[in-house]
C-alpha cells in the first residue's frame, strides 16, 4: 500500500484551481494529496499501471478524486478528517482499527487513528504544525503550541539541578507528568530512570526524535486507561512517525540568537525505496542536531532576580548562605559586627558585610564599613553565578529504520528500529564554602593572649565566597533504542491479525568532572593557620588575588558519575475487523493481548575521591503487566439519516484488564531490613462514549473513562525498625491514648513501619468529558470545538503522615489494622485501659489523597480564499478554573491553579498563515496567564504578601514569525525535484521573560532566556 501524504493542510477547505495532467493514476493521486493537504491511501498493486484522464477544476478533494477514479473500477472512502482510502469496488475492511492493520497505511501506529472529530477530544498536531514552529525539539513544541500541556519546568529548563538533562516531559492539564502516558507509534518506549530517586521511573524521552520524522502527534487530555492501560490517568500523547516515503530528502538547518550566541545546527536525511518492485519497502531516516549552551552571565535574569531579593530583604538574603560576587562575612552568633581594636573598633551596624572580588582586602576596615548591611547583585564569577548553565549545550543523534516485505496478498512482515542519543552539557559550581573563621583569634583576644593575627573583626564570622576554577563540567547522555519485529496477516472476512515483539533499552550516563576543597581547608580557614600539608594560610580578608591563589593549593579532584538502565520487552497480538456491516459504517472490533516487562538496573552515585553515597546494594527492580483489551466502534445511524437528533450516532466502548506486578530485591536497601518484595494488583477499567451530528454542521460528543496509576517501586519499599524504651519512660510523641498515655515501647519493644508498602492500592481516576464541534468538516465556516473535562482522582498515595506515630495513635479508629496490639489482659482492664500493649505501628504511606480538576479546551481552525490566495486562522485556548488536591481527609483542599505547583488559569496559542502560490507566511502568538511564583501550600496571607514583582508574575505573550518558499525544479535533470526554504523568527518582539526572584536562574520558565532567535532551513527532495 502507499500513503500519498501532504506536508500541510492547504486545500482541505476547497477553492483555488488545480490541473492534473493525463498520465499514471498513482502519480496523479500523490500530486492531489500534496496540493490538497489530504491523505490518500492506496495499494500500488490495486492502482497498478492504471492511467487517469486530464482533470481540471476547483481544488476540492472529493470532486477531483471522483473524476480521477471514473472508469478505473476503483472507488474511495473518507475515513477521517482529510483522509481517504482508494480501493477496488468491493467490500473493504473497516477503518476504526489499529492503524497498523488498515490496508493502505504503511505505519507502525498500533493505535486506531484518532482525529479531532473523534468521540474523545483528541488534539492532532500535523507535521506542518511542527515544522512551522521552528521548535528545537518536541518538548519545546508541546510547551509552546499545545495549551493543554501545563508543564512549566521540565528537566531541560534547569541545567544545574537536573544534571544538564535534555529529556522531555509532558504534563497534560497539570495532573502531573507521571500521569501523562507517552507513546511512540501507539506503543510504549522504555522508561527513563530517575537520577535523583533510586526506584523511580520517568516518562520516555521524546527529544531524541527528529522533528522531520514525525507525521503527527495525537494527544488526549483526561483519563484513558480503558484504551491505553496503567498510567494514562491524566492523558496520553502518541507520536506517530513517518513510515511511508519513496525518494530521498535532505534538510539542513542553522539558527542563532540576535546576540550572536546560542548557535544551533541540524542536518536530516531520509530515503525510501523498494528493491523488488514494491514487494519490499525500506525507509531510513538519520538526523544530528547540535546547539551551543548559554551561561547565566550571558543574560541579565540572574542579576535582576538577585537585585529584587536584596531590595526586598537584604538581611534574609545574607543569612541564606548565598554565593555573592565577593567574600560575604556574616556574624557567627548573630551579634553586630565591629572592627578589631587595631582598626579602631568601630561598629559596622550590621551582622554582615562583604569584600568585593578583585579588591585589596579589608585594609584599614573602610571597605567593611562601607559595605556593611549591603550585598552586590552582580553574579559571582564561578559556576554558582555567571558561569552557571542557563541553557544546556546539546547534541542529539538519531537513526530510524523501517523495512516491510509482503509474501503474497495475505502476509506482511516488518522490522522497525528507533534509536537516538540525547546529550546535554553544562557547568555547575562547587558549594562548600559556608565555613567559619576568626573564632580562635577572638577568644584569644578576649583572654588577653597577645596575637599577631590581623583578623579585622571582633566577632567570628561564617564566610561564603566564589570558587573560580572549581566548576564541574556535567555531561548527561541518554540513549534510547527500541527494536520491533512482527507480521500482519490478512484473514477472511476483512479481518486482520498482527503480532509484534519489541525490545528496548534506555541507558542514562551522567558524569560531573570538577574540583573541591580538600579536608585541610576548613581547619586552616577557621584557625587562620597553614594547612596540615603545608598549604598557605587562606586569608579571605586579604587581597582577593592572594586568597584565590591560596585556594588553588587546597584544590582536589571531585568527580561523580552514575549509570542507570531500563530494559523493555513487549509481546502483543492484535486482531481487528468488522462484526457487522451497516449503512452507517462498519461495526468494528479491535482486540489486544499483551505482555510487557520492564527491568531496571542502577549503579550508585560514585564519587572520586570517596566512596559511594547511595544506600543501594542490589539496585534493580522489575515491573510487568499482562493485559487484555478490546475496543468496539459502532456507527448506528448514518449522517444522512432523516432522524435529525440521532444522525451520525456512533458508540465507543473500550475495556481493559491489566495485571500489574512488581518485584524488588530485599537487599536493595539493606539498612531497611526488608525481604524480597512482591506486588500484584489486577483490575479492569473502561472508556465509553458517543458522538452524534444533530445538525448538518454540529457534532456533539461525550465520554466517561476510568484508569489507574499503580504505586512506583519507590512507594512500595518500607522501612522497619524496633523501638525499645526504658520502663516508665515518658515521651509525648509516643503516648498511647488507650493506655492512659503510657509511652509506646516502654512496656515492650514495638516494631515501627514507615515509608512505602506493597499493600498500597493503585490510584484511581475517572474523567467525564462533554463537548461540541461546530462545522466539523470545515468549509466556508470556522471549525470550532469546545470541550469540558472533569477528572477526579481518589486513593492517591499520600506521604503526609509517613512515620507520624502520634497521628496514628490518636486516630487508630480511622485506620483499622495500622496498630497491632496484644490482647487486652485482666490487668489492663483493671487499670482502665481500652487497648492492649502496642506491638507494631504501621505508619507507611496512605491511600487517602484526592484531586479534582476541571478544564475547558477551545480550538478554532478556519481558512478563507482571497482570490488565488488562502488565509488560515487557527488557535487553541485552555482554561483551568480548578485543580484542587487534598493530601488527607483532615487536611485542607489546596488550589493549585496559578501557582508554581500547578497549571495556569489561562494558556493559549493562536496564529495565521497566508498562502500565496508557493510562498507561505505565518505568525503565531503564545499566551501565558499571570501566576504566583509560590507553592499551592501558601496561605491567602502569604499570597497577598507575594503580590510583588518577582513573586506575582505578570502575563506573558510571545510572537513567532515564519516564511516558507517552495521551488519546483522538476525540469533540472540530476537535481532535486523540489526545494523548500524555511525562515523562522522566534520571540519576534524580543520580549524578556519576567523576573522570578525565587529561581536561581531568575526568569519565568514559561519564556525562553535566549531571546529573539533566527532559524533558516533548506530541504531538497529527490
């Protein structure tokens, strides 16, 4: 089969003129697809060498297609928005099947092809949407162009704390990235293991996928466990890659910022061919992208944020052990500083002061006096300041390979490979300078001991200071591969079967090579003496150059590294076909049986010099899921029916049974003393929905769906220890209210359980969605969709009362079984006790949290003809009026909307594109609502106090502009058949992101710190 697929959506709405010359029908179908923006699916064996007559007329797909096929014995069927199948005039298979089973689609997509007019409110981003955005990667595209993605700070936003990671993270409607399921071609990729938490997994990385290889991105906000399985409680993102291509294509891209830095270079190439006249199809795609990073000192955000914090409360800032652009001295015991008697003994009138970098030191004390109570807002000249990574440098390489071979008309086999390496690089500073000095000298002076030390103060101080030359170069390399092989079999009655085995691996290596101060430094500084190995005395109050030189004598290598791997094995069998053929369409059933296994191996963080600091002994765990799934699509009433309220009625019912298992070795955490841990929970979830076309230009849809989120391995591992206290010991925290306040553990030893538990239940989610689409087929009037989504989660795993013995003792009746007691003895009864002696307290995590979320998504798309030109308007807007979470029944419900921890109340993106022949010019705007740069836990009073610059972040708007020119060069023999030139300007008006004073990098992460950027790309097709 062949898929004639366009690069954009031009022509879908009709208008303009088209002329198709007489010739090969296959060529004419491909030409119509490109020029109309539709997907025309056909089998080359069916079309064969058929020829078409000359066709000319208005560019409207269906009339032109009907004319092309007239007299050929072929027909067509519209199967979705702008998608058509060309077939012999005989019964064909239904289209509401996993796309890999649909004849005519050379795709690996194991899911049904979803559209924006589907029963559930999918959002579909096309290849042209992605290319015209000029995004660096898919993560950036989803952040800027998909308003329902509430992610604010992903791994790539903070090079320091995330070890220069460049991986992606998607968070639909703000429910959490761990609740948004990420798929590639409808199937799972191996998970990424957390760098910070030993037994946690993260979403698969999408940033290694080359953007030119992406056909479309289908995303669904809301629970979808009945279709996609565990983890889809907040939504699903399915990235479908291009698999059907004949010819060759090469693309080169170069970009940089207006300031001349942040260069970006990318080259992509792909080739598709058949070595045996169509029985075998091979497609290869290669890509490599490189970008230069930026340091905090390259932009002014850090200094602006620091200036705000200093202006707000300089004393608090000085007491937070910040590294400033100088030597900061703060009173060790909090009393005001005074100069030494040798310097006149004047009071500084403050508990802190500083010496500037590059100065001559304390000298006569005048610098200390003049800088008392002040701090510089400039950044320190090291990895804690100006040299700190602002944007990571990246290198991304990828290889995609797909091969298919047909054995006759009934069997097709395939091999598919996805492989990429996503590397980030940055610098981080060494923070080990909060040391005290002067205490010995001050005490000697107070004791009347004659000292020659020129220490300039009468109080001991805590010091922080920059360490130029100690910065660590961090390299974070994430490699992901997935190899799949399978077969598709054509069965009687238009049914299809497919079996696939996939094997995948993620390998994450992190290396940090830097320097630290050796163990002799702190004593030499505090005692103001030579180092134990003869190093020079570090005098922070002397000339800066001398102090900096002395620091080099204490410099030692300080490297760290870690490697973590996740293995995926997945075997699935799919079956699909029509149950019943009706005038309204085929009633189609899709079935799936799947076994998926993941195994993780981790190494502890290793440090040089020193020993591993991880508590892991056998750091591995295994997860497995056995699944059965079925989805029924039943069109009951034709859209042409006279039953107006029920026209186009279609039902959807999907059900899924998942058996989740986990195994964690007992010596993973030897200090916890746990045996081999096994977890197993099974259950069923569902999705049910319908859509109807009560009027010619109106679609109404509604659905309800459930899902589950199993506990992570980290949440399963308990801690265990025994508490034994002396008899009659009194400790309020351990008092037992059922035994007259006797301290637990004083009568007999008691076992205390904390942290996680294998008894935890999966978190449950349910989504109710209802919406309408005006003008679902487009045409003369705008297509407008409005969808409301209500998601509620229950049994969320809460850590609020983890290890809180007093809480469980006081609320024993609320949590039966959490406290184990001996039987009530006669002596207990005589003493007036109502409970026996406590022998165990289970203070592990609880399934008591809950979340309620409401969101409204609005999308618009409209194209109008202006003579021979076309003007298209499009946009999306997400309104989140509520996202409330409650950690426990006796805790308050917290509203996360408009805070650092949750989604914005309003978030949108809209644009326009003008087509003038082979030239397209576009403009896109992204809107981010105002928010508080404080957490949801802040009280109303704290929010009111936070209504200040740097804490109340204003709304943001950014504009991007694009221009595309297509040049046909089919008459140039030996050269490309067409060339496409694209030029993009991101952040057209060069708006700086607002300053945020509680983020070290200093800017709102909804913006891009690079500022205005330019990108030029050229693509040649052969």
